[in-house]
C-alpha cells in the first residue's frame, strides 16, 4: 500500500482547502481511511476517518467544518476543510491499517490569521 497526499497550501482563516489521498494497492474499499495531522507543537491528532461502510468520525475540533469522503472507483479519499482556523495548521497525513500501518508523506496546511 502506498498513500500520496495532495492539496495542502496557505489559506487565510475562514477559507477552504480540499485534501486528496491517492491509494495504491488492492482492495481499497476494504480499508478504513484516516486523516491525521501533526501540529507545530508536534501533537498528532486523528482528524477524521471513513470506514469501508462509509461510517465517518471526526475530532471534536473539526466537527461541522471538515468532511471526509471516498471514491472507491478511483481509490481516493478526500478531506474537505471549510471555515479553517489558524489552529488547523499542520501537516496532514493519510493513514490506513491492515496488519500494519501505512502513512503517506503528508501535505502542509497553513492557515494565517
């Protein structure tokens, strides 16, 4: 399994970004896909996840602002981030697990105040 994130960048507070994660491997539809972020203070946080049954979960800090989705035909997972805040700044990682953990290299999101 290989994961490649894209879509990060610099945005003003209140703006939006859409992150994408491309999954390379087999049986994508069976995997729960997760978005983690690591803040400048080096805290790592599970931001959102979407299961193979399309059940979604969000960190309290992003509920109502972020939306995770997947496209099983394209082997892609997305994180739509709206109403961004400076505290959303960090490196966002696409992560999945199947016997072991797989992490992408991350994409930087910077929200200016």
